[in-house]
């Protein structure tokens, strides 16, 4: 066994100073539930890549559309899914769907979701990125007991955005999300609908995450087990292929991993056009060769497959290996260009105009920290405190527009920060203006070790108590979560 120090150093060297280094920190991030780390190759089944198609998540139909409201009913229940070719894996699902289902909503038209809990653990359903009342926010302590149900109301009084929903039950959210309790919520509006972007079958949600399996294909969950979760899943399947037409596609990328950040790149290094982020379209499209996403973040991108001859097989790579095995972490899925198709879509040079930032009325300092000294039961802290559901950490005046200066005070462990209720703007990253990928509305922002990010959020909708936390959700389950109250 290498010593902790040698593991750390090796990881840092391999990953380089600018890369995420949590991969090297597995031994430091273990909780008391964690057995010694083992090399994954000893237990993981051998996966034949590109033998199964990419699953397209099921779009749910409302059971009622009366009174201008779309009403859905879902049962949280166990199911089995073919994640690895030839093996069936027990998962937790919304309505039996793995990957989680898609709800399509429209701004100004409310949605209700009646959630029945047929699992043996309490659950709580959070719509990530949404502006909803406190009771509908999926609070950690406001759980649905086994056998019980709860109806969540989503008023959709906000612009279009690619949102997602997932479990948020206190101390259980990270395992529940890991085992499958996550779904997609695509909110659209007239502004977005009027743009000639690829749509219908050419608009595909693509959630990417990692996982660890035993030799029988069972999911292994260990809190903080980052280095051993080395199988990448695209829409809940390991290394699938997607047959595409030689035209443009819109992909709604979501990093649904618990801890792993990814950096996506086409194998030939060709252009990806990013058109959106967490809170909808960017002001202008941005052409890049790589998309970096920390857990919980989204990116809307356009890929043009018309530049490839029919028969091309194009791998989507992850270049953020963090010292992990390249054969498992370096590839996500494959696009097979198999046919031609007409394409009348276009990417307008101007996508939307964001409202001007209000004059800030308050400033705050937020520190993100986690024990990284190798103690057996590491805790996570926001402003030096672990989560206490009975404590209000930040009191905000209704209508305030606040600048939060957020610093990751760790030496090695990456974090991000997610605020419930609001979409915010990023003002600065380490004193510099943010790049184009961060020029739109955001609800989750990555903060690397030692980094400081300034964001501005306006709290002019609901009053009540909401969470802010690190969305490396094993960290939030370790206490890295706090509450603000808008009053
Ligand atoms: Cu996506 Cu509080 O979470
Ligand atoms: Cu959220
Ligand atoms: Cu964190």
C-alpha cells in the first residue's frame, strides 16, 4: 500500500496543479463507513464499451392538464437497470425510470408532482435551480416517510432553463442520488421557442456521472469514495453509443456525479458551441473545444455532425482524469454518424439579453472547507460550521441583491457552491472577469482549492428558509451545507 503522502503526491503530479486533485484524496475523504480503498480493477466487471445504445430518458405525460396546470404522479421505487452490458443492477427510481425521467414545463404554466414514496427510506424531492416556495423546495427535514406521499408545486415563474430534480433527504441524499433518484426538468419559454435551435429528436438530455460496481454489477456506495468510482455512465449506461444524423444536435449536458468533475472534449478536438448554462441560454454562443462541469452544473451545447463523413465514430472524451485510469475515465460515449438529415436549425449570434445587475445592497464572505488532514471522520464546513437544520446562517432582507465572496480554503479538495431559490451571476473568479461559459445565469459554481469567486444574487421572489451547499453531495452529507432566510 502506498502511504497517504505518496498517494497524494502522485495524484498531484499526475493531475497537474490546475486540475482537480480530489482523486488523490480518497484516503483523506473517507467517512467512518469506509473500508480501506481497493484498486477498482480487482472487483469491477469488465465492460465491453460501445455495445449498448445511449438510453434516451422517458418524457413523462401529465395525468391532468386541467385548469392550466400540468399534474404528474410518480412513485419512488426500486427497479433494475441494464447499466453494464449483460448485467442487471438494482437502482432507486422515480417511476421505475433509470435514467430518471424528463418533465417538460413551460414558464408561467404551473406543474405539480405527486410523489409517492415506495422505498424503505425517507425521501425529499428538490427541483434544482427552481424558484419555488419553501414547502416545495424538498427541504432535508421535510421528508416523505416510506409509504407516504407529498405533492410539490412548481409555479415556473422564471425563464427557460435546463433544471434537474433529485433527492435531498437529510444525510441520505448522496446515496439516494448515487443509486438513481435524479431526473431532468426542461423548462422552456417563448424566447427560447422562437430561436431556430435544434429541437425534437435533435435535442437530447445527456447526464454524465461516475459509479463503482462489484463483479456482479451491483452499485457500491461508500461516502467520499471518489477514486473508486471509475466507471463513467451516460444517461445511466456505461460507455454507450448514439447513432446520429450528419447534422447539428443540441445536447443538454448535466454532471450528475456525486463528486467527480468532468471536462468533455470531442476526440478530434473539434468545436463545441456552448449556448447555455445552469439558468438557460448564454447571452451569446461561445465556441470552445472543452466543457468543464462540476457536480450539479449544466451546459447546453450544439455539436455539428455534418462535418463528418457517414461511418464516422466519434468518441466523447473526459480529459479530467485526476490521476485515475484513462481507459475508464477518459471516455464517456461514442457518436456514430450513420445517416443524413435535413437541418434548418441555426445558432443566432445573440441568444438573449440578461437583465442588468441591480446595485448590490449587501456583501458577505463565505468560506468552504473540509477536513483534509486524514482524520477518520472528516466533516465539511461553511464558514467553519457544519449543517444545523435549526440554525439560520444568513439572514437576507427580501428584495436584497447581495455579493457573496466565496473562497475554498482547502489546499487540495475542490468544492462548488449551489444556492437554492435563485439564479445568480458570476462577477469574478480570482479577481478576473469570468469566462464566456460563466457569463449567463448560474445556480452552481465551481471553486477550486484556494480560489475565490464573487457572485451576485437577488432575493426578490419567495420569503423563507433555503439551503446553500457544496454540490459535491457527499460533502454536503458530511455537513457542508447551510441555510439562508429571506425575510
Ligand atoms: Cu441540487 Cu440542494 O441541490
Ligand atoms: Cu438546488
Ligand atoms: Cu465540497
